């Protein structure tokens, strides 16, 4: 544990950590950690990784071995870490990635995690209904992202969930308009582009979107991707 040393100058995670094969917990609270996270997790036995409230930047390491960590705290980076979150589909307990710059769709998270904190990122896609029936999921926070589709009322019937300040196209569990549903299927094929989610508001495919052109009958005649 290197936490509790606020007077250390700015430092980065050294590659020499790969020699600590039996390391199971790494905490850096109240230190001046910065830089990127190196791809060293395949050499470690980490179960608890606490790197929150730092100045870490860049993308997460490409190795899927980071998903072996049972408790991962990476929230509140000054600039924000980036990457899609598909690596975390098999984590077994809790992950907090809040207040970063993570992008892309929510993956299938039904294999493990109990506590999910993904608020204040740039995540997109229709909220996956499978999360409502996740047998071990207890709490999920997806506030302040760019999630799309109908409001996921089913989450509140089964779990403690918070999904405020997203781009849901309805305020209830009602289905989306038929043209909106078709556009969501197209967006899914393109991995739910962030730009599309930001530009598109409400349950009307022809309103406030620079990605479609509609005729006088409000039927889509051109799609720009």
C-alpha cells in the first residue's frame, strides 16, 4: 500500500510491479499518481485495485487480465480514462468507473458484478434488460451518460438503480416510435455511435437530429452515417 503520502512528487506505476507476482491489493489513496496504467496485470494476482481520485489518463491496458480484479476503483480521474467497458463483463464483485471518459455500449454484465458504478461517462446503447434479472447484481449507477431507447423502468422493479440524465426517448416503459426503433437497430449495427446519441433527443426520429432527413409526412427518406 502506497496510500497516505500526499507529499510524494508525481509518479507513475512502474513496470517493475510485474515482479510482485503475489501482490493481491494495491492502493494509492492521497498520492500524486499520474500517467497511464501499464499492461502488467497478467503478471499479478491482484484482487483489489484502488486508484481513484488521481490524474490517470489514456486508455485502460488491452489485456483482459484486469478483469480478474474483484474490486476495482478507478473513479474521479482529473481528465478521465478512456476505453469501452467490455473488459468488465466478467468481473466478480464491484467496479467503479465513475467520472471518466469511457465510451461505447454497455456489454453483457450478467456473468458476475454485484455493484456497478458507471456514472458520468460517455456510454451509449439501449439499456440492456438482462441487468434487471441479473441474479447477483445489487446496485447499479448509470447516471449522466448517453444511454438511449425507452426508459428502463424494469430496473426499478428488481434492483436498486439510478439512471438519471441520459438520452432515453421515453419517460415511461412505453415502446419507442417505430421509426425510432428502426434507427436504434441501425445504431446497434454501428456500435451505438456517441455522436448519434448526443444529437438525437425524444421519441421522434425527425426532430433535432442531423443524421436524418424526413419528408413532409415525417417519414425518414435519408440517413446520414
